[in-house]
C-alpha cells in the first residue's frame, strides 16, 4: 500500500497547459464579433492614445534621450507585465477555484499557465511598440535578444507577490483590497512614467530601495542603450526575486488543498 | 500525515471479501468551521503556522469547528462497486474529495495499492464545461483536466459522441445544450477513460432513465472482474442497487453501516 500521488504523464501536462492557455486567451474573445483581433487592436489603440496626448501637448516632461511618448509606452507595457502577472496569480482561486474543487489538477501547471498568458499579453503590444520605435527612428540595441531574460525577474516578482496575495485573499478579501491598492501606489513610486534619475527628496529614497526600480529600469535600459541599470544591484534583485518565487510557488502548491477546503463550493 | 491509534473497525462482512484492498482508509478525520469569521481567522493562523514549517494541532476542535468526518475506517477491494449513502451533509462529498486527493489529509491515512496508476473522480458532473465552447472543444478541455493526452482523447472521441448520443450537436456551443445533454456528454467522457478507481459523486442527476440504465450496464461490465473499483456517492440507491456489491452508510461524518447485503442495507437505511 502506498500514498497515491497523482502522476500525470508529461504529454498530458503539455496538453493540459495548451488547453488552459487557449481557454484563458480565447474563450472570452469568442463572445465578440472581432474575436482574437482584439488582441491586436487594443495595443494599437493604446499607442494611438499616447501619440494623441503627446500631439495635444499634454505630455511635456522635459528633455529626454527618446521621445517621452516612446518612453512611457515602453515603461507602461513593462509595468503591465508585472501587474498582469500579479493579478493572474492572485486570482488563481477565483479563476480556477470551482475547477480545482472537482478536479485534482497540477497546481504548478496552472501557475505556469498564468505566467504564459501574461507573457503573451505582454509580447503582442510589445511587438507593436518595437514597430513604432523603428518607425519614429529609435534604434534598438543589438542586445535586444536577451531582453526576455532580463525581463523575467520582474515577472517572477509579480507572480511571487500574486501567489502570496492569492493564498491569503482566498481566506479573507482584505488582502486583495490591500495589495491591489498597494501595487497601484507602487506604479507611482517606481520609475515607470519618469526615469530613476529625475527623482528628488523622499521619492529618491523610495526609488533607491524599491526592487521594482531595478527590475523595470534594467530591461528598459537594455533595450534602449544595451546597459543594465546599476548591474550589481539589478543582479542581486533578480536572484532574490527568483528565490522568492520558487519558495512561494512551493508554499502555494502545498497549501492549495487546505485553502480549497476552507473556501468550499 | 498523522495516524490515530484506534483499531480499524470493520464489519464482519468485510472479512469475507477478497483480500486485496485497493484502497485502505484508516482513522480519517476532517474538520470544518461553521462560522465565516472564525474560518478566516483559523485559515490565516494555520497558513502562517505552515509558513514557518510547523503543523497546527488537528487532534481537537477549536471554537465553532465541527467534525465533518469522524474516525472513518473502511477498505475498498478489487472488483468492488460501492454505494456511499447518506443524507445531505453526512460527509459523502468531503470523504470522496479526500479520497480523490482534492482535500488534504491531516489526520488519519488514505492508502492506495501500489498497482493503482489512475484515479478519476467526478463531482458535479456538468462542472468544468465552458458554455462558449462547443461540445467537442469541451471534451478536450475536460479530458485535459482528467489527465488525458490529446492522442488518448482523439482515440476515445467516437465512443464519447456515440455513447452520449449527442450527434451533430457535438460542434454546437455547450451553452445551448439541455442539462441532460451536458450530463450525457460529461458521463460519456468519464466512461471512456480506463481508471483503476472511479469515484462518482451524484453523477447521474438530470439524465434520463434510458441513459442511466446504459451507464449502469457499462459500469458493471467495466468494474467487475477487472481488478478495478467503483465508488458512487448518491441518493438514488435503488437505481444502482443491482450493480453494487457493497453499501457504506454515513451519518454526521461517521460510518454507521457497511454491508455486502446491499438490498437489505438500503431497506435499513431508508427505514431509518
């Protein structure tokens, strides 16, 4: 006799992952007439909005290396990857709760699925932004091909915070309200719509000790001038958040059943 | 996993059954909290305890908690078709979820024979369907939930369509299906999978008697003399009494009867 542990073959896990990605990306779009075209239309609309604001003179932050519109477009898209990953992971019990109560699914596949979905939703507008950059004459550094690797720690950080929030939020919604607003606040306290160099006073201190400063600035700088922002600190941040992600993923997987039974049907 | 010192209490009927247990449940407990605020508080407290590598005490009840399952002991043997009976709230679904590994086992043990490779559990048969997707797309989705590969499900597709009698509706969004059609499709998918142990928790609601009879006949053929086992948690006892060889009755989270005389067991259960 033995303790039965659900062993799903590798091929079946791959199939499950494919089905979950398809479900998450396309099921809602099936209800619309334009369907998957919305995945392309929405980023174009975002670019046009920023171009319009720039044309209207709303965005005049001073002199920068690249046009502010381009800077903000790139930064907000990078931020969106962090936020979407956080949101996807923090809502795993909302998105899959009922499914998990009736099926013993491998939780790590679900977490991986949420990371992939957020990455796909990032890379579609990102490709448009690259096209826009080239159109307005901003050249990209040859090291652009390692951009996804430099970006990964930011996504893992979003996932780690999301998983921890998701566990506690499944028990009490207070954690969702708290963390959602905290993350929104961090959009302003991180160099997303401004560069880390322009900050002064208290904001300068917050930016200095905020890991998001390094996780956002490094991939952005790499794309624009081929350099990491404060390489040593960025590397330490990347290692720390990767470790945090591994620990919290394990904690999440171990405790999923315990949370599910407290949630009930 | 904690184990209790209490001896396994089996009825004399169990001793006469085949000696190879596929599943052995010993001293199984599960507690829940009936108050929402206390449930949140205990949940957070326990989560923090686990975070620091410790285990909360599971031997006693805290304020507002109750035993949903209390000292459950039984074996499931090869070729068993077992009815799990009990009124609403008796613990059938909780027990089935624990056996399926969906709920954690904090106190007591659930052991499976080493030969067990695949367990399928069916709860709320129609759940997991996405109304926007077609019947065929939903088969792929639910089959993935059951741990099947694309190749396996494609090999079973004709059986599912034919057994469910869905016909040309297979490519219609499932939101347009009747409840009976959804049940037929879901049950046909389950029946297409070769599992060593199959748990079904109220799987035949909404399906017509003709389909139910077809399912029971199929289940009897598939789960007798093939070294497998079937456990059905249901209120429709008389419907499946013909195919079952054992009955386990739960009341307030405790096993109050376990017998191989299914017909008499059902009579006793309904009389009380």
